[in-house]
C-alpha cells in the first residue's frame, strides 16, 4: 500500500512539473493603454529586449505593457507618463493582470511542491 501512495505522489509531482514546464519562449504581457479598470484581455509577445511586464496607474487609469526590468523605477516610468502613482514589474507570462500585489513565480510553486514530495517520501 505504501508503494502505491509513493508512486501516485511521484506521478502527481511529475504531472505538476510538466504543467509548469516552459520552452523558453518570449515573455507575454497584457497590453492596455488608458484603461479605467485593471481588467485587460489583450496580450502580446514582448520584444527580446523587454524582459518584464509593467502595470502602472496614473490619474485613475491603468497601463499594462512590456518593459525593461532594469528600467522598472519611477524615473524611467515617469518619462512615459507624468504622475505615476503606483507601479509593478514582474518577469513571468501575463503577470501584469490582477493588480499591484505580490506575485508568485513558477519556480517558487515548483520548489514548494518538490519539498512537499520529498518530505512525504521521507516520512
């Protein structure tokens, strides 16, 4: 019985890893300009030099686009739009969708699942 539980846990872990596997494609971000809400369904493939997604708010309007991570600061973003009140940069696909909160990367989720599986196999 223990072998069946271990095997099924291993298979579940491999399935989860396969779901999060990335082929290294270019980053995808939501792109909306001057939206009254944070909801955006249009997404684009970023240019090779754009390695992050940006979401910023200015005067009650939201802007979502591809961006260079090393320019993710108020000075660089302020050149695009004056009066930036809040901004968020992130570096995984379509991460600039749901607000300015904390994002969790695929690597963090996979690492947590692997730790869980290892602990389960050991005990």
